[in-house]
C-alpha cells in the first residue's frame, strides 16, 4: 500500500500479514485486538491513535513517526525499528521481546508496567527512564575492559590514549547512569503527585504543559493577544489530548501560525516545593517555573504570557480549588540567580543560591528539557574537565547554573524571608528556617547540601523516605542536627511541623497498612511498626484546643526568632556582608515588626489560627480579676461540640472589650454564620451591642484587607489607613459631649491597634482629622477613611465634621 491516508478508523480483531505500507499516514485510528505479522512500514506516520490488546510480530519500522499514540496490553516480538521518532507515545502494560531499536528518538514518552526482554538499543535519544535503563544495559563495555585489562588491543595503540578513552567512557557511563536515575525518580514522584491529588486536580496537573503551549485555554476564556507558545521537544500524548477534549469540548486548537507570527519558546516547565513528596496534601499549593529559552523575548510578549499564567491561576482556584503560582523567567536569569522582585510569593534578592538548591532538591520536570544538573555526577558542581558529553544531551537539557557552595551572606536575608512567610505557613517556614541554621552552622558546600545527598542516595539504590524524599530527608537531618545541639523543644516543634505538613490523616490505608510505598516508609520515622491504626491517624489529625494552639504558636514564633538571631550571629562573626538589597531588607524587617511586634494596644495576629477557626458559637461575658478590675472574656464552641456552656473553651481575655472584639474578627474566630451570645456580666455593655460591634469591625477591617500590604508602602513612613470609633455619650444635659472613646485603627504596614481615651476633646466630633492627628501615634494617610459605630442603629457610618 503506497501513499495513502487513513483517518478516524476503528478496526477490531484484524489480522494483517505479509504486507508493505510505504509513505502512508494514519490519523485518529484505533486498533483493538488482532495480530500484525510480517509487516513492513516505511516512512509512515501514526498520529493520535490507539492500539489495544494486539500481537505484533516480525514487524519492520523504517523511518516512521508516532505522535500522540497510546499502546495498551500489546505484545511485540522480533520487531525491528530503525530511525524512528516517538512523540507523546504511551506504552501501558505491554511486553517487548527481541526487539531492535536503531536510532530511536523519544520525547514526552511514558512507559508504565511494561517489560523489555532481550531488546537491543543503538543510538537512543530518550528521556524515558525505562527505555533509558534498557539502553544502558546494552551500551557499556565489558567490566574487564573498563578496568584496563585490554591485552587484546593492538600493540600499536598508544596506552596513554587508550587510558584517556577509557576514563572518558567511564565518566560518560556515570553521567548517563546519573541522568537515568534522576529521570526515574522524577517519574516516581510524578505518579505519587497524581495519586495524592484530589479528583479532577490530577487531570489538571497532567495537562498543565499542554495548557501552556496550546491555544485551547485562551480560546475557551476569550483571552486576546496571547502569543503562540511552544515547549521544546514537547508533544501531548494521547491521554493528555483526551483530557483537553474533556475540558474544552467545543474548542479546537488554532491552526499553526505562519512564519511571521511571534512564537514564545519555552525551554522547560518545572514545579518546586512539596508536590510529589510525602508533604503533599490537600492544601498544598503549586509553584510552577516557566523557563523561557530566549533571553531576548519581547517585553510585550512576555507580559502576555504572564497574563495567560495569571488567568490559569484564577481558573485553577475557581475550578479545582488549587492554589497555583507561576514564575516566568528566562534561562539566563535563572543561571544568574535573578528570581524577580520581592513579592508575596517571590523572595527577590533575599535568597538566590538557596532557592536554586531548593529547586534542585524538590523540582518536578513536567515538560520540555530536564535540568542539566540531573546528568552531573554526584558531589561535583560541573562537568569534569577534558570530558566531552554526548552532543544530544546539550540540546535536550537546560543548564540552570551550578552550585558549588552557598555564601554565608545569603542566610541573613533568607531567614528574614522565612520569618515573613511564617505568617502564611508557619510549619513550612519553621522547617526551612531550621535548614538555614543547619547550613549556617555546618556550612553549605557540596558535601552537606540536601540536594546532593538525595542524588547520592538515589544512585546507591536507597528507597527510604528519610533518604530520598525532599521533606523526609529534611526532617531526618534537622532532628539529628537539633538533637546534637540539645534543643529538645526544637525537635518537638520540628515533629509537629512535619506531621502537619504530611497530613498522615489523609493516608490511604488498607488493614492498617498504607497503600503507597512512600507512606509505608514514612511510618519508620515515627516508630518500628509499618502499620498504623485508624484511631491513631484520627488522633494525629485532631484539632488542638485554643490554649494549646496559642501556646504552640508562641513557642514556634520564639523558636524562629531565636534561630534568626543565631543565624545573624554566625554571619556577623564571619564578617560577611548581606546579599539582600537594602530596600528589600527594610520591607522584610518592617513586615516582621508588624507580625511579631508587641507594642501597647496592638491587636496581634496569632500563629496557627487558620486551621483552628472552625468555631460555630462565641460566648461573651465579664469577670473580675483579683485586684477588682473588670475583664471581658470570650469562649467558643466547635462545630461538633454539644451546645452546653461547660463544653466551651476560653479563647481570649482583655480589659478592653473593643480590642477583644477586634482580635476575634481579624483572627477569623468570628465570621458570617457564627452565633454570638453572652450574659449580663457584660454591663454596662449589652450582648446586642457587641454583636453589632463584631459585625461592624469585620466589615471595616476584613482580615484580608488589614494584612494585605503594598510592598512600596513598607518603604515609607507608617500611616493610618482606617479608623473606627466607639463613642460613649456624655451627661444627658449635654448631648454633644463625649464621655469616652474607643478607637480601632489599621496602618499601612498591616497592623491593627485599639486604644481607649477618657473624656476626649469635643473636636473628635467637630474636627476628627485634627483630633486624630493630635492623639494617635502616626499620621493619617491622605485618603484615610474615618468611621463611627452608631449605637442607636448598630451600623457603621462615616465620621464627619458636625
């Protein structure tokens, strides 16, 4: 059969024997069952097809291309494949025997549960770990030849030249083995990440590279002006295309652009962080590095790629409840350790090589070109001098820069950044700050970097979580480090932080044994048993009481401040400058002051409150202290606790009832739907008054607004952004008099304060701007908003001159 094209065919139980296909094209076909025997295919192409449960024997493929093809449950025997290209090919539950592969190029190929027996490879160019491993088995020379026992060599050969060749060949063997090992580990982690994702999220994660390099998403969302993107060497596989069809059933891919169309070339797409580790849980966010190949990418085009990534982030949050952060950078910027400006998610100049070390330790390769670091032998920072690696590796990998050591001057800024990050994720911040102290004390050179330790353990065949998992090894090493320091409280906090990150209560158990191998190994970090009861799992996931939450929060903040001071001391003792830019150091320092400062009247943000704000009732009351002073207190009831007073726990006491109300609101104990009750001991205040006050404070100072700070405002003088007044009426004879004022105000540095003034001046009503300028410790912002809580109506009203 010569030069034909077949499209959309379904063939079942077909037998094809003694046939030649020459320059034929097959598209969107499906072959189910049947046998193909003694068939030759020459310069043929198969695109977006499926082959299920077939027997393929004595088939010769010559210069053929497979694109987006899925092959399931198929037996291939005595086949010969020469100069073939596989793009986006999936092999699932197949068996290949006595098959020769000559000059096979594989990109974005996936091989699962497939066995290769007596197969031979020559000239394989692949990133698929199963084929890569089989190729290595058939590639390297006999051991006795490698060790110099080359008596059979002609005497005319220069022995020094032979020795150099053997050294270079041995080095190449180490390089290829290292790369295959890292690719295999990447596949293992990819499978783990997919398993741990909730339903729907795994599909999104699977097609994330396709969404970046196809036009389906922007067509679906109606985004205009988005440039066409390509990912080096990436072709979607059959399953990814099926998911795209399911997500966007009425959207078709735009036709290929002409030669004048601007194309943004993406070298690779990676994630970094907890994805694909034991620390991945249902609340894990995803940080994605989109690495642009061309450092000269037009600024406008790059901004539009950023716009598409922001739209993808919003869509992931709305459709999958998945927090997704994209970082679009060029390879030149990554090699130079320039990771953008300081932001909520970006660390700016606070950490450079430390961030790159974390990337190499936790990176997941999604598409494009893998890091060249994966092919560099362990405990070395660069390719050995005098050795020339295979040329195709330079074309298929990304040089993201080397790490020989992390300078001491980075630790100061990095510790500031982690303390700032502790307000959003205290458990992760504590673990990372502990690692900074370990590096600061022991030095951060190749021999003690965790990224190098993971690579070395993988090459030595280790499989324990404490040896090859980025978070498992981090926890294991930190416990050893702080145990040697004699810091028992630090070890306890590390254990609590690690348990919170890994969410053992989310384990998939069968008869008490975790189903995943990584989670079975995880249990060895806590005890000798590989089995755990559901009661124990439930106990680990049980919420703390408010008293313990506050206690552990204080302990964690104290630990981080102590670690920061020790790191600062180490840097100062070595006489090192700091690497962080002065303006970013100012921003981080003032952010830390806003988080941890204990100025009089400050309404403090509490650690660990996010996971413990499931209260359904708040009960307010008053009590007397031993010295006769009146104190206002709040109790709270969780969702599943009985509705009796004895089951409520005390969450806060304060002499100022309005500061108590503000604390309940900004720490999210009070929110819409929470019932508020109380008793007469609140006099002279009433329950209804405080109910209205709670609602008014929440409306005036939403936690997201109070704590959201513009970076540029941290470089300026602190200013008051909003003011809310609670005014006490004076004597009935003088209706305009004010007996007292309770004032809540928020600042441009993300703080909230509460103050009480006895017998304030009448100007609080007649000229509030002048009054606040004179009585509050920092100036009003030029657009500050002033409000008053009206007791008569229970509403928040603008405070204006009367």
